[in-house]
C-alpha cells in the first residue's frame, strides 16, 4: 500500500503536468524557450501550493484512513483531469493571460487547490463513518495485572492453571507465597516460591504485585483473616479461593473440574495483535495485501509454485474436488481414519468416498490396499497425513500415474512435514493446509491450497470468490463459485504465524520429546511411531495408544476429574452415524482403523506447553492407570 508521502509526490508531479499541458494548449507547443527562461521558478512554486494546501487542510491524512492503492490511483486521476479542465477553461476564456502568464498561472493553480480542497472535504465528510481520527500508535491492550498466589500447594497450582488457561481474566501470576520451608526458594511450574507469608507486604512490594489470590482452601478461617489483614497493610486487593466447607456436597476429585490444563493453546504474541490492528486501520478487510503475503509464504513453505488462501480446510479440500472435475457417480479413494470432512467433500459434489484401511504403524492409508479399491469410476486418491505424519506418497503417486488418477493431499494437519526430505502439500496435484486454533499455526479460521499447476491456482481463486475470474467485471461471474474468501484479519495473523513456523514446530517437537521421556515408564501406553519415510514430523496433536486391557473412555473420564482434558482421535468416518445410515457401513469393515479409533487418545498439547505441565499430565495419567488396576 502506498504511503501518504508518495501520494503527495504523485500530486506534485501531476500539478507539473497540468502546467505543461496548459502551456502547450495555449501557445501551440512553442512555449519551451519562454518556459525555461521565465516560468520555471513560478511553476515550481505552484507545484508546492496545492500539496501544501492539501496537507494543511488534512486531505492527505483523512484520505489515507480509507484508501487502498486503487483509491489513490483514482484520486490522482481526478486531480489530473481537474487540472487539465480548469487550465483549458482559464486560458481559453482569458486571452489577456498571454501577457501576465506567470502571475495568472500561479493564481489558477491556487484556485484549483481551493476547489479541490473544498470538493474533497465535502466528499470525505459525506463518506465519514467514524468519529475523529484514531491515534493508532496510542492503542494498547490493558496490561495483565500481576498477582501473587498465597499457597503453593495443589490449590495454588490449580489457580495458576486457571489464570494461564483464561487470558481474558487479565491476570498474570508472578509467584507463590508459602510458609512451607521445603518450598521456599524453589520453583513451582516455573514460578518462584517466597515466604514466609508474614512477609507478604514486603514480597508484594519487591515483586510489584497488584493483587493477591489466597489459595489455601483447607486453612482455618483465622489464618485466612490474618492474610487478608496483610493484604490491607500492603494496600492490595485480594480474592479468596472458597474454603473446603463450600464443597461439602462435592467429592474431593470434583474440586478441580474447572481448573485444567488446556487441551490446546495457540501461541499468540503481540505481533499478531499488532498485525490485526494494522489491518483494521487500513479498512481493507478482504482479499488484500495480507492475503497475498500469506499465500506467498505458504507457497514457499510447501515448496510449491502457487498458494490460494480460503476460509477453512473443508473449503480447501472441496475446491480440490471441484477443480478435479469430480461429480455424481465418481469415486474418491481415501482413509477412514481422519476427520469427517475428508470424506464429506466428495459427497458435496455427488461423488462417493471409497475407504481403504490404514497401515497399523503410521496410521495413514495403506498403499498396498489402494489398487484393489480402484474401479472405472475412480477419479482421485485423497491421502491424509494423519497427526502431521506424511502418508507413504511415492507408491500412491505411482499407482495414480498408472491409472490416470489425480492425487489430492489432505495436509490439513501437516504443514511443514517432510516425506523423504520433501515438503508435503504439493507432492500431488494439489493439497490443503488448515489453521484452526489447535493446529501448528493458526489464523483463527483459515486454510491454504498449494499447487504447482497455474490453471488450478487460477481456478481456486475464481471458485473462492463466487466464480469471478480475474478479468471479470464487478458482479460478473464466469462459473458457479463459493464464498470461501479469507478475511484480511485472519491472513494478517497467518503471516506472522507462518513466519514463525520453524520456531513453533521446534517448540512442539520439544513438547513431544518431553512426553516421550515420561511416557516410556508407563506400562500399557505407546506413543505414536515415527516411520522411516517421515524425515520431519509436524506434530498436530500428541496421540498415545493404549493396550487392549485399558478402557480408554474410563481414562478420559478420570483425567477430566483431575482437570486434565483428553480427546479420542478419531472415530473412523465409516462408523459415523450418517455414513452407517447412508452407505450401510458396519463394525469390522475396516478393522485396523477401528482398532486405532478405540485405543488412541490425544493428550494436552501445544507449543507454549511447559515441561512441568507435561510432567503433571503424565504423572496423573500414571496414577489413573494404577487406580484402574485395583
């Protein structure tokens, strides 16, 4: 986008053009000598007058609030046309200007400035939809209040998790205060423990605390009252975690149901927030510079020629089906062990998803079973890179080439993953990455298509925008399309996130390694196996697999009572109620996928997750499994 000072430069140059055109029209192109000798200083002065008038009048500043590059072009064109018209009229109506040209030209240009100034002020005033200009540099988020937690026991830790899991509370825990000499001087979940509690006013002053949370529900009321008195002494507001007497009707395990480790947490920094603010400032909220920048970065990540951003992963896969010309009666081979959207997109176009069972180790579609599923109606193969582990693409691509099939990659869970040293996404005809908040990077809602085929990329751009081609006029549509556009705010977040992709993937790798270190000592629990063809895993979630002797659903329930969420991944698509009813699928149709669906559990996992949190989850998992043996 152009900056205001570039607009001023353009306006100045156009003023010069208007002078020259006026001179040429009046003197039949023979004024060059006179121009060089007598008028140059005056014309240079005139070039300054209008931009200076506009600047003083606030035109540039106010136009900048709304304008895109195209708006600036139209404004510049209007200035040029206005200058030419007024100059022609003036020099035609007043021949006497021949003898007083310098002063008259200057006067005309000044009059032109006033006319444009007044006209644009009226226009902008009529278009004004917001109160006065916003000083965006002064817009800041309210900083989180620093709080000390009194009590470094289980209740204090649970309160810390509640604060960390709910940033909307506007709180930031900076440390614990406790009387236990074994804890003082140590760190609990990364925060220092200081004490004793009698020193609370001094500690609060040193730590610049702004509030206190008393998290000792088992303490006598007199102890709580004494701590409140210390808070009054330090002139600090406080809140008290309810005493155990408030929970007499609840089991002890239920005490922590609202205090949990988040299942997933996007890694958001101030950069993402500032990026969204800049988009809001520009007033250009759809299909603009941020979308194009995001697409450029995404193409580079996938080592692809083209990328097209859309609103979500389902939309991205749907556009692949449409671009492939798949329709009623056609078949698409895919995995039953995935999110349901993988198969749904074929149904959107009247095609039939044909499932092929998975490899028991990688959990991806088994290439050795694909060929048997091919029929004359088969049009495409849609492999899924499950959990961020690439499918075995080489044999899939070889089969597709032999039978003339299109390969579409569902890489929604696998941005940045590598198969034999090659980035996934554009290994086939096209692929899709998705950016839901639990993904490796997020745009809130969003996805991107990657391909090396320029025609497919152009078709994607048309289809996402209601079927409008790049050369179509306003509201002209060349084909049936969809409203799959991504907003500029989502794309702006994506630009910041995708530039941090390697860092975020490395963080997730560290969390996965921490899980592996703790889980190896827990019998009956197996982490996901990374197969040799995976040269880089892009961890979407952290899945573990239980032995047949362990009831996964009971594990989920018991972890939830301890404030730890866990999710089953995935119920096989063919066993979803809709697919059972529509196609008559039943248990036993795809036994390997069904076994995975019964035994796999995803534990809390995200890039910001701390080693202490991983340890907390694993220790509780071990305790739950031990309880279930009794």
